[in-house]
């Protein structure tokens, strides 16, 4: 699970502050306040882990060839730098939570490293989180990266300008090795190579090899988690009547364009029977009806649903836009696996308030299965429905975080964490909702005789 996210100098966000991520994290606030920018920054960071082998694992590679977001090759960093200012450092920080069985190998390395006094300040052998920071200055092409175990810094690596057109990648931390040159390329993310082969003294070489082993294991776990991050855009649900047969999709796609392919696999493959059962259970709850999908001749596949009132089969392309919106989310949740992080823009789009409330129960079910949900919303019904989850003990207040985004000055987006009471209601309510609600209720009161 992701436990912390922070971004600086990204689009409207100068500094988001530390966003403590929970199993269910909600971003609320006005249009253009920065909610989507927050999700986009995490998506850009995560998509670095799934670039094609021919693309360098860098921020430049991510923004040019990413799965979720890409930008024009010309001046691409002007699209993401705050106010287009290329002299600012664009930076990201992420923390991941480790399961017990995942951290055992790191603990072994830490015990060895402590013997060499690399991590003498680490409080205990138990590592509960891995942290990673990355900064990039487009103007000079300089970067810096750091790895943390709990809150203890393990290593820092920088790509520095040492002359008018000369750069050098070297260790910035630990101080014992500060300035040691490294043979890795510029901007490289999630990869540290060659650390054991740069020192001249034998004892230093051994120390660096231990440090390299711990770092590589930490990055392996970080990369494994980030490859499980998925982003579903607000532009979704554009279902075609038939699709060509294609290789097995790994997820529904940013626009839910792979829904029919996944449903066809679930319908035709015995191994996916339980996934289809879960999807059907929730399509019935959302009154979409029972779904079937499969081969329709030659190289075509399509999907049908049974109209819940008329009890007749209809092509999925004829379903309401709201139903197709919900179907993509449902399919991704139950097609995925434990550990998935699913980001969704405005999941309530085109849904009746009754279905918006039901979305929270869907998300609680996903969390029960070990998945993490992060979404942005304009819906008061979704926020109010948190109380139902608390009352029914499907989630606790500790499982939920609600953040409010505003952009009132030239300083850009500000982010504030809102508190929940013991019943799951937001204390003081959503700030940007209050003004609109007060105005409407005042006009209503004035109309009374």
C-alpha cells in the first residue's frame, strides 16, 4: 500500500505537503483546484515502472511515452512544471508499506549493513516503510534521488552539472562516499547499478556492495508496488458494439476501453469464474443487469447485458452512460489483485445519488480484498455515505482520509486534510460546498411565505 505522497512544482501545485494515503483517500474541492493534478503526478511517477525496454526509465521517458499521460516532445516539461518555470525542481516523494514476508530479505541486509556501520541510526531491524524521493530540474537536466528505510536515509545519488557541458552521476550520501562517481545514466529512476565497483579500497568496496544490495532490494519492492498503480480517467465508458480479439489485457485501461475484452475472458475462462461472479454481483446491485461477453464470429468479441426491468438482452453499447461508467470501475476492482492502487477521477459521473452512495460500499469491498482506492469527487453524497460505512463497520475512520483542494491565490493549489468525527462525518463539512449550499438555501428560505 502507498502510505505517503508529496509533489512539488507540478502544474498548479507548488508544494502539496505530505498527503497521508489511507486504504480510501478522497480529494474534494472546486473545479481546477488541483485534484486531478495530484492524481496525475502520481500516475506519471508510477508509469515510469512500466515503460517499454527501449525507453530509459526516467522522468523524460515517462512524460513522453507513459501509459497514463504523455505530453508533446516539444517543451514537454512546460506542460508539467509550475507556471512553466523550467528553473524549478519538480520533485516527488512516495512511501510504501511493507508486508511482513516482504521485509524479511531487507532485514537480513540491514543486519549486515549495521555491522559495517552503514545504518547505525536505524532504530530497529524492523523496516515498515520504504521511502523514495526524486527531483529533476528541466533547465539544467540535474537530478537527485534518495532511498529511505523507515525515516533513515539509506543512500542519495545526484546527477550534477560540473562544467558548462559536463555532468557527473555520483553519491551524495552517505558522507563517507560523497562525490564517488557512478556509471549510471542521467535521470535514471528506480535503478541503482555499479555501486560495488567504484571504490578503490577493498574495505570500501565491500561496504558499497552491502549498500548496493540493500538499495536494490528496496527498489525492487518499490517498483513492484508502483507497477500495481492504475488510473481511470473521467473520460471513460465509450463502449463499442464489437471489438477485435486482442491479447489478454492487464487492466481495463485509462478510458475503460478493455472492459469487453476482460468480460469476455471472465465469461470463457474457468479460472476467472470467481471474478465474473463478483462483477455480476455488483452489476446487479447497480441495476446494470447480468453481463455476458464472448466471441461473436471471425475476430470479433462483444458484450450483452440483461435489462433488469424488461428482462431482454441488449448490447452493452446500448447501456446508459452511467451504467458504463460504473461497469468500468467494477470490472477493474474485481479483475485486479490484492495490493492494487486504483485511482479514479470523479467515479460518480452520470450516476444517480442512490448509486453514488453504493459506490462507497463497492470501494469498501475492494479495500476488504486488499486494494487501495484514491479518487477525486464533486459529490456530497459520496462524502456523506462515509458515515454508512462506519456505522456498518465496513471501514473505520482510520481507513479513510479526505483532503480539500483550493486555488485562491497566485501561490497555487493548497491542500488541507479534513477531520472526520467518530461517525464518519466531515467536521465542519466541505469548505467549498458550504458557500454554494448556503446561497441555495438562502434563496429557498426567501421564497417561503
